[in-house]
C-alpha cells in the first residue's frame, strides 16, 4: 500500500504491456483502486493492522480521478487511457472488481461502445487497433483475446442480460479442444485457437463466468460490486 500511495499517479504500460510508451491507462488506475479497496476491507473484515481511513480516502481520490479523466462524456464510454479516444476491453473489469455497478450508465455506455467497435465475429478484441502501429507499437491485426469475451459475458449477466451472457459463454465453451483447454486467442477467420496454449488467463474467467451464470448462486463478480463488507465466503 505504501507503493500504491506513492505511485498510482504514475503512467505505465498497462495490462497488455504495450510498446507504444507509458500512459495513464484506465485499467491500471482501476487496479490501484482495487488495491486500496481491498486493503480497507482487510482491516474492516479481518482486523488486520493498517490506516483504513487513509486508505479509504486514497480509494476515493483514485475513483474521482478515473471518473474525471477516463470517461468520454460525449461518446458515453470509458477510454483506454486518459485523453485518448481508443477503447480497451480491459475496462470491462471495472464492474467485475466492484469499481462501478454494471448497471451504471457509464458501464452500459462502455459495453455498448465495445459491442460496436471491438466485437468481431462474435468475439471481443482487446483494444482498438487503428491502421499502422497504434499504442502497442505493433502492426494491427490479431485474434480475439478470449478473456475479454468472458468479461463481456460477465457484464451481460450483471446487467440482467442473462440470455446473451449464456449464448456468448456457450460460444466460448465450444472453442475448447478435446480435453477442454483453451488458448490465449481465437482466430475467427481461420477458425482455430492461436497464441499461448494452454492459457490460464482464459480459464480463470471461464470459471468466474460459469459461477456468475450459475442459477441460485451469487457469483464472484456480483460479490465484488459491493462497496461495503465482503461476503464471508469470499
């Protein structure tokens, strides 16, 4: 937490470790908020030592900063980094970690923008890739990153769009190989899995989405949306 307090305002390379230079990536700021939020809950729920009031103030500061600098009022969506016009599917995580409810109009707008600009052949691309080399410093064009599609299914479920969530989840399950494993990405044009294999970053959200869709249970993403105390089982 000392490190978070000192460095959350620093630019970085983001979750995708882009090669286009350090930016104030929205996902990174949200993860700094998560650190502060969980630190507060560690004190409140488990009696660990720590300045909970100070960390709660930090949590509020980070949230205000993100809402002020990462949200495009005109387009009604969060953007990849402060001052940018690009989209990034990692921002779908905002509702999954409790930063904002999936039903918040800003998250609804972000989901709508991602559906319009990042959804290709039924799967979600990681981020906007303009012609030439974009923020990642790489040529455009890659397969759909499977974790991002699971995150979209989670948002559908949390928004009450359960049928759409289940359809997308089943589409993702159908990509598994004969022993139930997934790669990092899927190439819709070639119809095959590509990238690192097997990829834990695909299987962990698969489990989360399965739990979020399970009838009669409260999924992990719904639990994390609570601003207050955590569920005893989490």
